[in-house]
């Protein structure tokens, strides 16, 4: 297996794990979305609320398909 495949697998796993952790967090969805938007904003990424909700819904759908 090539090293790039291993790196991609690790990065993909980390992203999937973070997404699952956020989606099953004990806080309300609105609070979690606010925290995500704040972190993204601090990093210079600006998403509108509707775009963030679309992203969360897309991640949730993909996770449900895997489970």
C-alpha cells in the first residue's frame, strides 16, 4: 500500500470521527453549530448559517448510510 493511501485513510478517518463526535454531542444542535461557525470563523472560513446546516445535513446523511 502506498504511503499516500495511508495518509488519506488517516485523514479521512479523523474527519469522519470528528463529524460523528459533533453529531452525537450532548449539546443542542444549535449550540454545536454556533461553536462550529466560531471555529471556522477564527480560521478565516466564513459560512452562512444555511450553508452550515446543509453541510451538517450532508455529513449526517453520509454517516447514516455508512451505519
